[in-house]
C-alpha cells in the first residue's frame, strides 16, 4: 500500500478546515460559558475571547445577545470570522493582537480561551503576562474560563486524536499526534494532519508546533503568581455543569474558572 504524503502547511491559514474540526461542540461550549458567567461571575453580558480563531464562539455568543470582542494573531482567521459575522448579520469588535501583549479595549464580564490555545505561550513570563492582562480586562467579579490539557510526564508513548467533519461538499479528516512531554524543557511536540476532499480533489497537509507543558502542580504555581485571579473551580472538556472537579493530575482535560478579585 502506498504511503500517503503530507506536505508542510499551516492549518491556521485554512480557517474553513480548522473551523470544521472544532465546530461540533460550539453550542455546548457557548451554553457552558453563559452558565459560568451566571453562576460564578457578574451576570453581565460582555465577553472577550483571546485567540478567537475562526470566530465560531464569537458568532455563537453574539447570536445569544452578548456584546462580543475578540482578537487573534492570524489575518486569515480574522478575515474568516468577520465574513461569518457579516453573513449572519452579527456584530463584534475584532482586532489583530497577541495573547501576551494585547491592547485593552474595554472591560468585560467574561473572558474565555479553550482547546489548549493558552499552551502556545511557551515560557512562564508570557503565560503570566497573558493572565495579568486578562485580569485587567475583566470587571471585578468577572470570570475567565481557560481550557487546556495537562501533561503526564511519565507517559511513554504518543497520544493520537482523530476528527471527521463534513460541510457543504467538503470533507475533512484531522489526525493530531502529541509526542511525550519533555519535563526539563517544559515542551511537547504536536502535529496535525489534514486530509481534505473537496470538489473531487484530495489534498493532504500537516502543521507542527510546540506547546508548553503543565501538570497540576505547575499550573497551580502559575496561578499563585497572578493574585488578581482567584481559582474558583475546575471542569473538564465534557462541559457537564454538574461535574465540578479537583485541579489534579487524575483528569488531563482541564477547564479552569478564574475570577477577578
């Protein structure tokens, strides 16, 4: 059997495919975020999304009546998000910026960053700077919902995940592979491979990147360094409202609820 060849690419410059991979949980996530704001926050209806990507949650919360703002470092993602909003008759304040140094444009009742995007901040200073900027952007009592995968430094093998999505005649198969984390360097290698079937043609490309690693102890230490944010509770990526968890290494999918003091 012939080996499939994947060319190097950047799935962040292909926002449609990226959007399709993560779209299935959008309404579940939006409902969870609304409840976090009601249950633990101010109850207000303004929200900031760092690294908003293709704008799926920007649009979902705007449809629910929220005043939405978001930023991303990728021009292709922002263009896709703006086109989505225009096509649905929705409004949001979107701009180009970086997670560790973003400009404050107002104050918000809720902020969120899911699917491990936070782990692109590859050193402690950048991670702390991001959390401090989010704290300044929140009103007192506002909450930041932060989702990331914890790392098991004793795990010997690779971890693989697979998604299949279809939309408007386009089919995307996404395989993500994560290599064992490097405890000393606090880094792990990740690769996504996309197989896209579109208009009778098949294309394959892969994107590789590094993530910063955290176990529960390291994450708690980071949070202690940002006293403006109080760790209120923890959930996991099932987003079950009745299933609060401890912040420990028993559950690697970790959704933190942080509140502005």
